[in-house]
């Protein structure tokens, strides 16, 4: 570890948890998403990510088979909200 990295680690160790959380947010905004993801998940290759996405799409298609043809998710959500919270009128 370089001297600069050691200094950064020491500064972070001296911070409160709230400040460390804020620092993480700042770092996430400074590092581009693609780079940040590769830093956090270095072992995950792009092919693995694409395969996971394809599986997700296939799962969504499979799940739609079990829904009625006239299924309206927005109407279902509204009905569930009305049932749980009632009307604000």
C-alpha cells in the first residue's frame, strides 16, 4: 500500500459512521457506474452479467404465463393500495 493510500485509510478509520456513509456516496458519484461496478464486482465478467440478464428476461416471460390475459398491474396496485390504506378523499 502506498503512503497516500495508508493516509486515506487512516483518515477513514478516524471518521464517524455517518461521515463514512457520506464519503461512500461521494465516491460513488465520482466514479463512473461502469468502473464502480467493476471495482465492486471484479470477478464478474460481462458475459456473466449478460447471461443473468437473459435469465431474468426469460423468467419474466415464464411468469407472465400464469397471469390472466386481462391482467393490469396498475389496476392491481391501485386496488391493493385502496384495500390497505383506504381512501384519502
